[in-house]
C-alpha cells in the first residue's frame, strides 16, 4: 500500500467542496459536500445512542436505496432533538442538494455536528448549496475536511492505493471529532471513499468488521454522540477486477483498516485538550470480548487519564479500573507495564525507576500493557490523557 493525498477525493471519480454558510459565529467553513460522479454502492454505521439526530435517521432510510451519490455535512449545529422539524430540515437539505446534482433525494446521505437542541438555520444551508455544488473539485477534499470540524484543531485525512487483482484501487477518507467520543457502533463523523468495485453486502460486511477494530476502539471522554456516523462509498471507477470473497477481499479489508485506523488515531491525538495518545492493550485474556471490556474500562477512567496528564506512573488506578470492569480475572496473575517498564506483577507493585517512568510518560505516545495470563486473546483501545483544557473547552461549548 502507498499513501496518497486528497483524502476522500483521492479515489477516482470523487469530488468535494467545503464553504462557509454562516452556521459558525466566526465565519469558518461549516458546510461540506462529497460527490461521486457515478452511482456508488454505500454502507454506513451509526450511533447506538437511543437519542439519534435527524441526519442519522434520514441517512439510515436513504441507505436502503440501490446507490448513493453524495454526502452533505454541516458543522456548527447537530440538528438533534428537534422533533419533526429536524427531520423536515434534513430532508429539505437532501432534496435541494439532489436537485442541484440532478440525482434522487434518496441518493443523498447527511451528517451534522455541533450543539444539540438548537434549531438548524436550514435557510442558510439551502441558500449556500448552489455555491457548494459549484465549488466541487477533484482537489476539494481538504476544504471538505476543514468544513466538518467543530472543536477539532486540525483537519483529518488519509488515503492509500494498492494493487488488487492486477489493477490499482484507491481508498481515502476524512473524519472529524475531538470530544464526545466513546463509540457504540460508530463515532464522530467520517466519510471514506473508494474506486473499487464491491458488491453492496460485501462492502457493508467490510465496513462493519473494520469499524469494530478502528473507530470502535477509541475513546476520548466516555461520551457517545447522538450524531455518530461513518459512511463508505464505492463507485467502481478503478481499473481493477471486482472485490470478491477470498484473497482480494482480505487485501481490500486490510487497506480499508489502515485508512480507518489512521483516521481513528488522528481523532484521539486531537482529543479535546489532549497532550498525548495512550494505547491500552490487554493481553492474555480468555476472550477478545473480555480483553476489550477491560481495556475500555482503563481507557475511560478519568483517574487513569489525569495520571497520564500528570506523568504519574499510578498503576493502582489502572488495576482498579480492570477490577471494576466486570471481567473475571486474578490480580495475583496479572502484570502491568508502562512503555515496557513492568510496574505490577504477582499481586503487588514492583520497585522501579521513577526517572525511567517519567521519561516514558513524557512521550507523545504511551503504551499500557495489561497481561491477565488467562488465555491467548487480546484487544487494544486508543485513548488520550485528560487535561485542564478539556474542562475549559467543554464548560462553555454552547456559547
């Protein structure tokens, strides 16, 4: 696999745009469009929060259509918890975009991000859609990635090309997210595109599997959004054989995994107020599910996250989080290490160099390994530390 620029417009046959329509008070870009020049097979995963935003509800309906042609995303307003009006506004955006692109409204997928419960200024979006469509460009991926940002400090894009069955296939994407991230099926907003030829059920299978190991393995603050959505569009423009069960499906999934994993790690690195990324890896578990439950408990612990911010090798907080996670394990056979430095073993803390621990914890990336010595299964979660800035950012989010 080779890295390619362009994010969601790296694959053939995709264009994108990002402009400002006035949803953000500072005038920053807040409206994005990703468009496939030809009908694309589409897959999506969405939040499992029982409170679902209007664009989630409408997009799930639209994914029943045979193809998708475009994804419209606004930032600055979540269009969530607004009842029938929110649904009407989402459908109005889909209908207007479809008219401008000369496609069916059911071929338009939607995303929104921002404050929950505030009426969507849909008129501003509808007025700006002609300019958004006119700005579509094969090099517009960066503009779209910037337009979907909320508290993000930087846009997030990644892409790859790979040889598949004697031809070249490209996969690229963009994502946004910095806070309210603790995935339950999906998290954040992400749009991934590919020019591969993939039958719809295979595409949806690939997204479900990859999502479970990437976007579903990150957490910033333990909160699951009402708007979480990941879309995957495949338009078949690549000069390569179709993806079919077997070796080339496995190769396609591997490339898709890499794009999704890179985007997922970018989200954690840009977590609100984050100063470092932390990989929590539980090994020696009886099952992968058991390992994931334990790793997620540690990754979501505010006490663990603040200890990493303070560069304090407080292994007791890590062990306590495993203890309340609900898994069956024995502290007497558990081992904990920080960046290769073992700090807990055989039921008790070990003597270790505080200087060495401080050096490890100062790094921008830190790995925690918790070996349960119960089996051969393992799982990892990416998270970040919890700093003063997280409170500052979220204490005044609505204003």
